[in-house]
C-alpha cells in the first residue's frame, strides 16, 4: 500500500479571536468491508479511518466518529476561533490500529 | 461501493457509484434503519426543524465522493452550545456516515466531509444541543447515471 | 435593480422605442430585410452589453431548426422556452412566415429555410458587433460558452480555430461547458493566454474545494461599475466525462453566488450585476427567484432564443439562442447605483442580409483552409430535413441510430440528446462538414454491448429525470436520449422511476423483457474505457451503403400529455 500521508491546510498566522477554516485530507482507501476480492471472491476486511481528532494546545477543537460511508481519502473541514498562538494537532486512527498524526503551528498578531 | 462497473456502457453514462440500480427510491428498510439511528441518538426525544442546515449538491458528481456540510446556528458559548451532530444517509444499506463533535474552540458548529452514496437519497443530520434539545435537517442528493449535456 | 412595476413600465417603453420585433415586421412588410433594420436600435442609457452563446464552433452560416417539442414540467410548464411551434409564435405575437418566425420557431422550417437562407457566421457577427461598437465603443461582448466545440475543424484543432476567431472579435469575458472536454489542463492553459477572463464562480478544485477559476470581473462603463459573474455548466462531471477534468468540481453553488453578488454590491460598489450563465434557462429562472441582487442573467446552455427579456423577481433573463444565429444587444441605464431603464434587441444574424466583415471572413477561411476538401466531401444525400433539436428523436438522430443498428449489428441503438447539431435541408447533399456538425466531439467511440431490459429502462428513467424533474436544480439540460430499434411511452409528469412504460423491441414487436439481454450500440459514453469506431465513421459507412437517407421524423415514442 502506498504510504499514507495526511495533509492539512491551516493559516500560518491569525489574529486572536479570528475564525479560521481548517481543511484536512488523508490518503486512505477506507475499505468498507462490503467489497469482495475479484479473484478470490472473498470479502476484503474492513479497514477505515474510524476516528479523526483535532486539538489546539491540548484542548479539543473538533472530532469525527467515522463510518464506512465516508469516502476514500477522508476530508474534513471545520472552524476554530484562535485563542492564542500555539500548535494544532491532528490524529487519524484506522481499524488496523495505525495512527497517523501531524501538527501545524499558528502564530498570532 | 466501488464494485463492478461492467454495466457501464451506455451513452452519456457516468455512474458515480456502481450501485445505481435502485433509482430514485429509498427502500423502506433503509429508511427505518435511519429512523432507528435517530431514535438511538435522541433517546426518543423530538428533533425539531430549524437551527441546523445540511448543504449538499443537488446532483452528485461522483456517488463515491459527495461533499456535504452541516452547520448549526449556535453561539457556541455558555449554554448555547452544540455538543454533537450525527449524519446519516437514508438510502445506504448502513445509514451511518459520521458523528461530528464540537467544542468551545469551534467558532461555528459547522463542518464538511465527503460521503459515499449508493443511490438517490437524503442526507439527514441531527444536532444535539447542550440543553438537551435536538434539531434535524435533510437534503436530497440525486445519484444519476447521467444525462446528455446540451 | 429594476422593480417589477418599473419593469412593466420600462418594458413598455422599450417596446415602444425599439418595437420588439417591429423592425423585423416592418422589413418583412416591405419584403426587404436590411442590415440597418436588423441591427438598428435606439440606444438607451450608458451601458451596452452584447451577448452571444452556444456558438458550438459554427464559424460559417448554418441552418438550425428550433425545437418543435420542448416540454416543461413543474413551474416551467407552459412558459417559454416550453412553448414551441405555433404556440411560440402566438405567445410572442410573431406572424407565421415572417423572418422572426423562421429564426425563432420550427414552423414551416423547410419552406422558410429556402426563403430566408442560412443564419449566423462569425464574419456576420463581427459586422453586427462593429456596428454597435461604432455607436458604443465600450460595449461589452460576453460569450456564454460552448464556443470551442461542435465542428470538424474545432475537433481537429482542439477548438483553436474558434479561439483564434473569437479573439479577433475581442470578447470581454466568457464562461464554459464543452470547452472542458478538451481536458482540464488544456482549458487552463488556453484560458491563461486569453486577453479576457474565462469566468466560473462554480468551478472549484475537487481536492481542497477552493475556487479554481475567477468568478467575477468588473468593468467601468458610463461612469458605473458593472460586475460580471461567470457561471460554468454546473453538471460538467455528470453530463460529460469526468476523467477529462478530474481535478475540477462544479455544481450550482448558490451560496457562492450569493457571496459574490454581496461582495460585488457591498464591497466593490457595483451598480449593476450581470450573471453570464451556462446553467440552462430553467435553472436560471429558479436561481433568479432565490438569489437577490442580480440585475441580468445572460442565459445559455439550453439554446433558447426569446425576442424579449423575461422578468423573474426583479431579474431580467435574456435568451440569445445558439449556433451564432443571434446576438443580443442589451442597453442599460445605470445611474445612482442602480439600473433605471433598459433597451433590448435580439438581433437575428440573417447571413444573406448582414454583410460579412472581410477581415474575419479571411481569418475564418484561413482556419478552414487545411480542411476544405474534406469538409466539402459529399457522403450521401437526404430526402428529408435533418435536425436534432427537440426533447425526443430528431431526424438526424434517426439516421445516426439507423447507422448504429446496421453498421454495429445491434438490436437497439442509443444516441445522446445533445442540443447542438445543425440542420441540413431536404433534398441536399450531406457533407463531412454536416456530419461532424452533428457529431464532432472528443469521445466519439461507438460501443457495442449487451444490456438487460431492466438496464435499458433504468437508463430511460434516469435520463428522463434529468430533463423532466419538476425541480430545475435537478435537471441537467440536454434532451432525452435518442433510441433506435425500440419504442416507449413516456409520461413526463410522472414521478422519477415511473415515467417510462410500454418499451417495445420494434423488430419483433415484442415488449422489452426486463431479464433479457439486448445487443445495444451507442456513442458518447462518458466512460474512459469505451471502445469502438468513431460515430462519424459509422454514420458515413451507413450513407455509403444506402446513398440517400429518408428520415420521416416518426420515432416510436408515445408522449403522454
């Protein structure tokens, strides 16, 4: 499988109190558990990103509990009111136990 | 949901999802699974209309990845807070899509994702407010094998 | 914006001033059409907008028969453009047999085509544009898209012939639809080299959902700021092959339009907001009823032509036809931050009346020169008029379906309900140019496959819902898929999935069985892996076999009204 790499779009700089939009994408097949292997006829086991969380300086911002109906390469977009300078941390957890993480710093002023 | 595409042969046909064979109708079984999921989420409480809005394209460009947005009108401050929003697709074999959880740092209780739709159906979203009330909205998305642009 | 009441007054004034149709009627009464009578209009206000749309790469004059069947459902039923033929003439008070009637309706098309001749030609369009620019040097020329596709030479040059000739006409902005079937990257590259913007407020990148094209541009005219917002065809990835522009996402995106209109009015101080749209008329009619602040929608995509504007909740809708047959001139009086008055004229480009602009004529000939011999090559003859436009099979479609049935040895043929495709008069030779005017595009493979009766029903139901859904936002434009070898009954007002009945395999007279597989041939599949000969080769082989086609326009489709 290709290396799974998350990508996020976060403004590098914002004013305190400003509302910013955050966009995230992770390349992941989101194997639903419903498909059959064309050659063997066997069901391909489910392996989806089942959880996505975003936090800022350790405080939760947004969280998604994810079902197989979310598309491959799951995309999430949400907002945050910037309380201070700091670091935004993102975490994706897949059924197979893999955890993918990335983070971005936001400056203020 | 990315199954056989061997039937795709006709003119102008661009099935987003392969599973287009149930056209324009939502089977009762799926719809009732959606009702059950809503009841489980609300604990049987009434979900009112208003406050919450689902945005989705009228016609899916690709049934495998349909962009949807839910937005709840809330100050996200004090008691006027959205705790979570459940999103369901009432024409999928399993209606569950996702649950979004917001926080005091969420300036707006609004978020977007992309979903798989097996056929023409409704995206249903129910918001749970901090005060224990629930709000609901739905938006119909057509999943089509395509027409012929003029 | 013009209020409804003001519109009625303004509309009456405009009628009095320009005599909507009056110029034509006068010309007809005198048995002469003159260039001045066709173009002339008493100017109004301080801003002039010229609109041309859906040229479909027709650089030379053409015949184009308007539809005789164009059914409306829901709130559109019985309203233009869903009145056709004699009812259309009655609706707009047009005298049968007049130039107006020939240009705008299907009534007596065959006879009137002989009398009034071909229409359009970009060299004639240039004469019209130059005449108006002589009077209003800063008139805006806006191109509604579907400009680069639809002819042999356009297909050979990836639309470069049209790009070159249109550049010479100096448009101020355009939007797009079929342009993208030359490839998303290609359009991007061409657009970057244009001297004017290709606008698409609803064109987004599919990955990050961010605007991929400029949505709005501004012009200072007559002391007023004019916003022109562009709206590309919303259902590009559904109606045309998504794999050709995988990086883009479209849609109506009403919210985005509301934002742009707000930005134009409040932040930029625009006194008039124009939407250069490729939504299709019914979509624009609904949009006008929902989005405030748009003064004018220059409609496109559905190829409708009206002799006067249609007013919806304070927004004026203009329908300028297709194939270069018409140019709209809209004069606006923009003062004190709003549109106070207007004048409108739908200028019919009668090619025998309006003199070609020699410079543009030479430029067109230059584009065609490498292909002239092939364009003129005769492939056969037709006894009846060949045309496509209309909700169901046109005669061109019957010929194409017959070709698919015989040349691909199929039981059933399917052909797309495109609205482009010019007409060929009865008793004419059919040339390569004529054939390509009805088929030229970038995914022409004529497939041959098996489909169950159930699948065929699904296709007819699904395509019919894209035309007859009572909510225009769920329509894609285009017309019903054309069929050969099969008849059916359609109730356009029935709900989705229940419109089609009585499907019959014509050769056997037997009902189509849901579970049986049928050999089906068709073309213009949006699937990347489609294989088969190009449709124009299939149709040419058919002409070679039979020599003269004799379409009777009697397709086995029973329309429940």
